[in-house]
C-alpha cells in the first residue's frame, strides 16, 4: 500500500487544441520502493478519433523488476534518466516529433 503524504504537483492542461499535458508528483510516507520517496507520472496525450490517446509518458512505476524512471513511447518501454525539471519540455518536443512523423507517414500513403 502506498501512503501519500502530499500531492506536490498535479497539472492537466491543453498545450495545443489537440495536445494535452498531464503530470503528477506525490510524496510518499513509505517510499522505499520508489526513487527518493516520490512517485511521478508525466504524459502527453493527443486528441485523435474523438478520444485522448497517450503519445508519451515518463514515470517511475515498476518495470524491469523494480521502480525506476522509464519512458513509454507508443508500445515500447525504455529506461531513461531525465531530470524532473526537464521532463515536461522533453516529452512535449518528443510528442510533437511523433505527431509530425505520423502526419508525414499519412501523406506518403
């Protein structure tokens, strides 16, 4: 069981009409299973086909046998090590790149 002491950050807002940022950081009472006793999730969602779909997410939940920072891109999960203060800019830029690649692929088909 995770014991939350305090929600330190909880944001969800539009970046563009079809692009949304959502992020949350919580401080844990018993954080021995999480890096630095914090649990976090930052994601970019795209509005496509009348629903919000995740493009990119960085969090520190359990993958690879233990809780650690990793990134979800499409259907892949990879370990990563990005400072918390840089995550938002990183995932926004990555999401925009993925959207552009998707648009370019659609144009060539």
